[in-house]
């Protein structure tokens, strides 16, 4: 599907990541920055299993409306089930490259860890700009997988693993650093840019976010690591002092007035 917003990640994985301290922190910041007011029409692009829809609905109140769109039918079904008792939330199966909303009909929009999966991030941002009313706000959040660094005595082995993650697991590997430029080119005024750099010092949290075990196996199968290197890599990560970090970029932007 060349024009989809899609991820192979199951809802359980997305829920686990959203529950981490790092995710809760940036989500709180972006919800505040989005400044949703009662009565607003709010769009969550790539809503996944509906992680953030309830908070948006609370902010928009009973006179507002929240629209969640996702390309993955399973995610849409999960989000619809979770939001069944929220009459102001409408979850739809839709392509972010062709948003099913009229021009200038939305007051606030967000896209959280979505653009790294799409075929054309610039086109998606153009569509969001089209549907937003002049002067409306957009928040974006994306990792920059080319900045992923994991400590290991053999730098070549570490780079082999992080190269696999960046090159094979994500459609747009360096989307984080591109957000300000792409937003500006789409017609937005960039109001704030932050690097919410993720710092991980325990293996279990890193395993939740990065899937180190399964992705080490995949990296070896893809030829990025030998089986011996993969075994030694995991042995070090699980028994020695752990450290990993990556840039995570958030942007607050405003549509042209």
C-alpha cells in the first residue's frame, strides 16, 4: 500500500510505549501546546488504537468533535471499540494522503509517530494544512532513527544494529529532523521545535520501546550481524550497564492566516 499510514506494530506494543514516562511527558506537552478548546473540531491523524482520543475529547467537550483516522482496519476497530462510549469521537478508516474532510473544517490537528510510516510526508502535511482553518494549530512528534545510539564495546556491532533499525524498520528514517522544513513548506508557521531526546538506562524499558531481542534476531537474519555478533550483543545489553539514546522531535505549527 504505497499511500498508507500503516505500521505492523500491534495495539499492545503501542499501548506499552505510550505508558512509558518518556511518552507521557511529550504527550502532556503537546496536548497543552495544541490548546484544544470546548467546541473545537479536532483531528488525530494516524490515531492507532485510540491512545489519545479520550484526552482530546475531554478538551473539546460535549460541543466539540474529535476525528481519529487510520489506514489500518484493525487499529480502527480497536479505537472504535475503546471510544464506543464517547459520542463526540468519530473514528474512520482513511488515508492521510486524502483526508475525508472539507477544506478549512478542522480547528486542531495532531500526528504522533505517524509520518515515519507514510509514503509521502510532505503530501500528508499538505492535506492537514488544507483541512485546517486559517490560524489553527498542528502538533507533530517523530523520532529520528538515524540518531539512535546504543552503547556497546564494539562500535561496529552497535552501528550495524542501529543501521538495521533505521534502514529496514521505518519508511522515513530521518523524519524527525525534517519536520520543521516539511511543515514550513506545507504552509505552516513553525512556532516551537523541541528535541525530547529519549535516554534509556535499563534494558527492560528499551526492550519495550525498541524490541531489542526480536530486532536483533531480524538484524542477523538480514545479514547486518553474524549470529555470533548477535549473541554477544544481547549478552552485553542484558548483563552490563545499559545506555541508549535517540532524538525525538516535536513541532508546534500554525496554519497560515
